[in-house]
């Protein structure tokens, strides 16, 4: 049997739980959430990385949909936009019930798999979505959000981002309370996007396994968005999972400088560097035609997974592609149909069938289940926190 056929058979039994996909934001940007104008039951490869036929072809069994909102939205605007993102994920599940099943628990994930449907979970990408309110955090949990990334590209008032100037030195006192309240709820603490000091602080405070929804190895590619080895080495004691991403500028050293120049070109055209609308992609493709980019491949991602397995162990790794949140993708992993190519690459490197099953399905399901168990224990000891940022950190300047 060739490796690609073997990979597809493995994914039929142990489908991919992908930690991060930005389809909801793409739907906001491209069609203002009007699902009649963009039917993901049909091939949308001319405008998206994601649609149901390609999810099926890729062997995806569960997807954490990112209910991301831009850091340019603050306060109540960020909260409102996050609610709109949650709404569209729920509407997608209602619109395509034969293919998608809203999932709130590990048991829901297993049920969806047994039904042949794709478990649809939600993760909020950036602590600005709660506007420094633990009540809002609880509201997001009640609406189905099962992880929150503590920051996006900018600091929050209570946590440092990997791509901003350090202010808190990791987490403030209120930031630590956010982590504790997330643990009490059963919401996974997502440490993608945060600074190494924030990662270490969250691991120190956490009473449940953490998640990196879309981050790779800093030792393999020295980008600030990646995970240092000392943090990877701490995952077994915590029980968490690091889900390797496919974004070329995070995984291929040669792509870092090229991407910085491409981002500057986008800004020169009056566009956000993360713009993946057709107009934005036209600018990106024109730049790429004039300045050929270094190309990542499935082997590039496999290099990260090899290293992450060596440092953290096979029980603590997963996959978080970041599709529809990046302009460029690796060769062989162009869209959500590409996961079999990555699994085939790992098989050529000697990964066993049980190791693949952990990577694709079992580790992510275990982490959510353990977070649920920890939450039940914590809730028996304490109720909802009424702490405020003003009380714990003092008045904001």
C-alpha cells in the first residue's frame, strides 16, 4: 500500500481535529455573513481554503472554528463582533446538518464522528473579545466557545502578545484570574499568539491542560509566534497539546523576510496585511509574481512535528492549519483537503499508526475531556469569580 492511500485509511478511522480555521472571518469580510451568497456545500476553491467537499476530502472530523475579531475592534465593538462570529458558526451548523454538528464537549466530538459528521467547535482568538470582563467570558462559554487565545497580535491590558512590546511581563493579576476562571468553566486556555513569558505564567497558574491552537516550533523556525523548547518540555506535566500550524512565515525561516516585505506591500496598497479577500489576494499574487516566495511543503510542517514530538512527546501534539487566516499555504497543503499529504509524509518518516491517531484525533479529544473533568472538580470548590481588572491591577491609565 502506498503512503497516501494508507494516510487516507488512517484518517477515515482517526480524522483530523484541526485547532484553528478562520472561515467565519472570511465570511464576514467577503459576504457580510450572507450565507446565501457563499455556499460552502459547493467548491469554493476560487475564494476560500475551506468548504465541505474539501473538508471531507481532507479527512477532517472536527474543526475548531476561530471566532476571531480584529484587534482594531476594542471594547463593546469587539464583544459584538465576537457574538456575530459565534452566530455564523451556529448558522453554518444549522444550515448543513448532514455534514456539521455543533460540539460543546469531548463526547459531542465522538458522537459527531460516529454519525459521520464534522464536529464544529469554537475558539475565540484574542482576549480583547471579553473586554476585561469575566462575566463576558462566561457568556462566551455559555454560547459554546471552548477555547480562548489570551491575546492576538497586540497585548491585552492583562497579557503580553508575542508580537507586541512586553508590558505585563506575562500575565497581570487579572490575567491570572482569567486563566483560573477559564479552568473553572472548562474553557481551554489557548497560548498561541502570546509571549513566552505569558506561556510560562499560564502554565504556572493553570489547573487544567492548555492548548496551542496554531503554533509550531521556535527551535525549527525562530519566529516569535512559535513555541520555545522549554515550554514544549513543560507540556507533559500540564497535559496540554501544541498544534502545529501551516503558515509559511511561521515554519520556514526563508519565508520570514519575504513575508515582511509582502506585508509592507499590502500596506502600501492601503490593505491590511491579513486581507484574504479576492482584492487582497490579487495584490498578494502580483507581488509574488514579481518576487517569487520561498515555498514551504508538507515536509516543512513534518520537520516541526518531528521536533515537537521529540521534545513534548507524541501525546502532546496536534494540527492547527490556520486556513482562511493566511494568504499563503505550503505546497501539498494548499487547502483543507491536504491533510492526507502531511500524514503520508509522516508515514515515510516512520510514524506509527497509533502515533498518527494521537496526532490527528485522540490528543485533542483527551485535552478537552480533561479540561471538562478539571472544571467539574474546580466548580465543587469555588463559584464564579467576581474579580475586576481595576480591583486586581489598579486603575488603567
